[in-house]
C-alpha cells in the first residue's frame, strides 16, 4: 500500500519559496492559504476561480496534507 506522503506529489517545501512553508507545486501558494480559504467558507470552485493556475487536485492534496499533519501532531488547545 502506498504511503500518504508518496501521494502528495503536489505539495513541495523549498527554503527559497515562502520561507520553506508547504506550497502547491513550488508556487507561492501555501497549503495554509488554501486550507484557510476552505475554513473561511470558500468552496473549492471559488478558490479555483480566484486562483486559475491551481487545479482541483492541488486543493484536494492541500486538504489531505493538512489532515495528515493534524493526525501526526498533538496540538495543545486553550481550555475554556
């Protein structure tokens, strides 16, 4: 079975691009920006219309990457 990281071929990290943050295909579009847009209520189609150089699979991989990161780390949340 193929590892999830092997399936994320559109997610790149380069210290010379956006300070080494996870980006889409080496562009200056971070995974965080894409996931943040979804979290703000934007649809995939809206993101694709605003960023015509992105492809649907770019957005899907950004979401899978973010989900994978959330599962891999324990994040301490503030208590109410």
